[in-house]
C-alpha cells in the first residue's frame, strides 16, 4: 500500500495520490467503453450486411449513406419503447438479468491489451480473468429465462446453461495448451511470445521451419486448437450454428421472449460484446495480438490499429458462419462438446506438455519453470 | 485508502449476502445471494494479493458449481409453506453447528495471531515469482501426495455417481451416430413404379 504521505496539489487543495489514479483509470475505462460501443454499432451493421450479401440482398441501406446509421436508428427505437414486465415475472431478477449480461460483457475488457502498453489492468492472471468473466455470462441468460416465468424462456435458459458449461470445459483445456507454450498467464506476455512473426503465432506454428521435426507436431495440434477454440467460441456465445437457446423455430426467441425495449437492448449489446471479446481472445491467444505477420510492432497506435483490424477479421468469420452454416440439433451439440472436443483437447494438452518438457529448444523455454 | 474502501465494501456485501442466503424466502434468490457471496470472497482474495486463488474461485465455484446448483434449484417445485413448517425444530442442531464453527474460527484466529504476537500477516511470494507459479511450486513438490489423493477422491466420487445412476435397460432405442452418418441413399430410399389404380398392396 502506498504511504499516506503522497499528495498531489490541485486547485490549491492537497489530494491523496489515489484520487489522481482513480480519475486516470476512470478516463481510460470511459475511453474503452465509448470505443467499444461505437465499434459495436458498426459491427452490428457489418454483421447484417455480410448476412445480406451472402443471401444476395442489400441489407440495411436506408438510414444514412450505405445504411451506416442504421444501428443508431435502432438504438433510439429501442430506447423510446415501453418497458413491459410480465405480471407473473420475478421483477427484481427480471430487471437484473440484462444488467448483469451488459456489465459482465464490459468488465471483461478491463484486462484485454489493445496494443503495447494499452491495457487498463495488466493482470498477472489476465487469461484466467477473461475465462472467469466469460463463464459468468451464463447467469444473465439463466436468470432472464427463469425470471420471465414462462415456458419458452425457461427452456431457452436451461439449454443455454447446459451448453455454455459444456463448452467452457474444452475452452479451458484449449487455453491451457497456449499457456503451456507461453509459460505465463499474463495476456501481454502471451502476445509478446508471438512477436517474431506469423510462424510464432500459436495458430500457425506449422510455419516455424527452424524447429523442423517438432513444428509438425505442435503446428498441427495448435491449428486444430485454433479451429476448436473458434467453434467453442461460437457455442459459448450462443451464435449460429449453436444458437439453440434462441432457436426461433422451436423456442421463439428463447430467454429473450418476454424482454422488450431497453432490457432487450442490453441483452443484445451484451451478447455482441461477448462475441467481440471472443474475437479478441482468439486474436490474443492464436493470432499474434497486435503484432504483424512479418514482424513485431512496438508503436502503441500502430499496435492498436493492427489489433483492431484483426478483431474485425475475426468478426467477419463469425458473421460468415452465421450466414452459411445451418443450425445444429441440440443432442449433436452436446455430443460434439463432450465426446469430441473434450477428449481431443485433453490429448492436445498432454502432447503440448510433452513437447514443452522434452522437445522444445532450451533457449526458447521462458522464465519460470 | 482505496484498498481499505474496497475491503470494507466487499466485506459488508459478503456478510450481508451470506445472511441473505439463509434469510431469503425464495430458494432461487438464496442461490443468487450465494453466488454474490462467492464473488465478493474472490474480491477479498484479490485484495490479499492471491489473484490466482480468486480467479479459481470464480471459475470453479461461480462459473460451474453454482450454475449447476441454480439449474437444479430452478427445476425443483418446492412448496415454500411446507418447507417453513419444521423450521424451528432444526433450530437447536443448527445453532450447535454454528456455535462449533464460530468457536473453531475464533480459536484459530487467536492461535495464529497469538503465536506471532501480531495480526495475521500475508505471506509475500518471493520476488519475481507470480502467484500461480508459487502455488505450483509447492503443490507439485511438497504437497504432491495430498494433491493426487484429492484428485483420486474426486474420481471415486464421479465413478460412484455414474455407477449409482447408470442402468442398462434392454430394448432402449439408442442413436448410433456412425450408422446415421454412414447411411447411403441406396440403403435408405427405394423407388417403386406404381401403376395407376393399383397401389402398393
């Protein structure tokens, strides 16, 4: 703890130095939040445009040039509608559920590094923090489903809880493979372990020809892990083809049926922010974070731009999957999670551990072990 | 100063929500308060500098165990009035358990602070070693046997649960995924040439 002697003089009054720290952090948090919300407005439009383009439609194109302002129009429409709370609903939990989804979706971004040194909280356990917060996302959905006191939302909430808990297991193991290669839980360290170039990115270790025989093992496994992480991310965020909690042909809109107006908007923003968070996690873990494919980036602004572009590329993948892949059946989804992804990722953890212990060149072993 | 504010806020929320777990009338509210208690406990761990433990607490208890808890409680169709009836008869037993727990806590606290002659201090990890590494270094060396035994106990519990619930019943229709996927058109579709007015008969 800092001693009580540190003071800073503002406006002729001595303030404890913590006040300055708190103000700076609040400013950083606000900046990230505004950046995220504005990005989200255009990501939503991008999602719809990609979906439309795949189906040979034009998509939203009325509000503003190319429909660029569509999300803002939608925002005002949501906000000005009446909030309807069903008579049989558990009011407190009903209102709390979208708030929890919304807040948790933002809280996770505190630990995400946007560029070299651009991070609100550079946690030692950063990746665990992201994992923990994303595993909490299920509460908003299950609480919303239960509090609505209605059949479809309840079934949707139950489905979602089972689905998210199942895929968290394999996501955890996939994260462990990356952690074994890096030797640190810190997100900045994870990104910097991939700074050399695309051959060091965890998703593309296959290109690391300097380590010739062993790069085939690690490369193949990590490429598989990248694909599995992407699929698990789809399931974890309830995106198509795994959007069974809100499968409109069976459950109308799942846990969201009874929600309207701003609470619905909060759910939707939270859901999309979680998708963007998963894009960020994929970028950090497998795609080199803010580093370029041909070399490291140390300039904060350039790093942030590279990271941002990678986010959009990953989001494009999410949008394409939504447009192209038909929906899974629920038992197939559970089978995929427990009978295929879980054993595969478990074997991958063992294989990567073997590589790190016996095959990795001595110079590459990071500090700690 | 900020740490002190955070501690008092977290501690107050933890105590109040822990009380609300037993005071809430609705079992689902109880579980939600329990989750809040876990979460604030994780916050207290962070204040102690044990961020790895805090994250594990959130991932394991809040993210997985409590979800399943909530899952089960939501599915139960409990009659609250009936549940409340026998409440007072459990009171002596409950009070006894609470008294024993309290006595243990006080004894441990006194013993720990009395031995050092000072309030409990936080054991700092030696320089440069993060929390997770410090735990790993003792867990896989000094406490390896205990760690493996704990894992074994969990494995036994899991196998026990499976054995108790798994029943092989004859005549149950099951999906054979490989048979479904491996089905060809020639096995599934048969074309018949039906003459008008005759049918398949």
